[in-house]
C-alpha cells in the first residue's frame, strides 16, 4: 500500500489556495498547507492498509464457546467519498457477528470501523470492508454492518438536501436470512 506524501500535499494546497484567488502568504493562511497535510495524513490513514492488514492489527481473539450474537452499536465515524472527497458525517455504524469459537476485544470493533473509514470510498464499500475485516479477524463468515450517514456532497452542494441520510446494510453468511437481520436490527435499536 502507498504512503501519504505530506510534502507534496503541502505544495498542492499552496497551489490550490492560489488557484481559488487566495494569497497563501497572508497571515491566516501561512500554516494552512502544513495543517491540511497533517489532517490528510490522519484522515486517510486507512489507505496504507489492506483489509487483511487491519484484521491482523486488530484480530486478537479470546476463546469463547457461545452462540450469542455480538453487537457493537452506535460507533461514530466519518469518511470522505471518492467522487467529491466530500465528508460523510454523523456516521453511525453498528456491527454484529456470530462467534466461531472466539471473540475479539470489544474495543477492536470500533478501531476496525474507524480505520476502514479512513479511505476515499463509497459508503457501500465501507460496510463491505468492515464486514470483511471482522470476518478475517474473528474467523466467522456471519457478519452484519449497518451504516447511516449524512453526505456533504448532498447537503452542502448539488441538491442541498440538508436532512437526508443514507443507510446501507452489508450482510454475510447467516445474516443473509431475514430473521437474523430482524434480530440484529432489534438489538441495534
């Protein structure tokens, strides 16, 4: 995977400021290229990792003999869409899986979601990536990911629909069955 080139970002932000008619050398903008480069390094940290890398980083399991569904809900994240680099905000993610002899630490689930969100992509892909990482980390093919988010490409530009939200549901394995989806939705509510 590629590394983030902060020096190149600084140069390009400087040029962008000039291109929009700003003076990048004025007092308020002097450090802006450096701040944006630092922000992008943080916001896009997930680009440098594959889903398998993330699973390996956060996939320590603890042996458990259970058939209980594990659900972590109300994980807050943000991301940027690949079409406009526009912010996906007020993102609420709920993740469930059926353990197969072991569970991962609960704190690992939000960490996985956050790192999967730190890429340029579509909301649908975020759900698929999270489901794949959870599956790789837990060894379970039974995973479900529910995401609701606002998209600034719809609220701040274009149609300017400020109250609309987008919801996606990614299902794998047993969660392709309606009864299991309903059970998960009741638990995540």
